[in-house]
């Protein structure tokens, strides 16, 4: 891809809700203005939307997640297993998974922090 103009429109899916619609519209506007990317919006009622996410029938799916506790594992663990509860990306990486497992056994806080940083680098 040499130019963003060659990129086909991207579909951003979200569940029907006024607040989610506003977020989706803001993303659509920012990506157009700052990146030159055309974004089509697609909304669906929750049951339909979540089934599409679980089956992988989406390009970009909007979800919200708040941390349950103040620790990087709270978010990193979402992507540990391909078939994990909230991992609708279907992504999995053995090295990433092992780093998370090792971090759970590590008792030195600095070493644990380094393991989680390595895992984050893989994810990003």
C-alpha cells in the first residue's frame, strides 16, 4: 500500500447505544481528518453484535473495558488464549502466553514488571 487512498473503507462495528454511536462517530471523524481513512459505521443490537464478534465477523469492533484492579495483567490477560472469554481477536502467541504464565510465578516485583513489559511489546 503506497497511499492511504488505496485503502478500502474500513468498517467499525458497535452495539446500538447513543454513547457508543458518539464514540464510533468520533473515531470515524478523527481517522478521516488525521489519517485520511474512510470508516463505515455498522451498529447492531447487543445479541447480534456480540455473536458477530465471537464468530470473527467484523473488521474493527468497539468494546469497553475498565480495569478491575491496578495491574497490567488485568488487560494483558485478555489476549492470553485464542479461545479465551473476551479475546474476540482469535490471536494467540506462545511466547506472549509463556511470559504471562511466568509473570504469575515471579515473586520479584521488578522482574515481574519486566516480563509484563516484554509481553506488552509482543501484543503491541
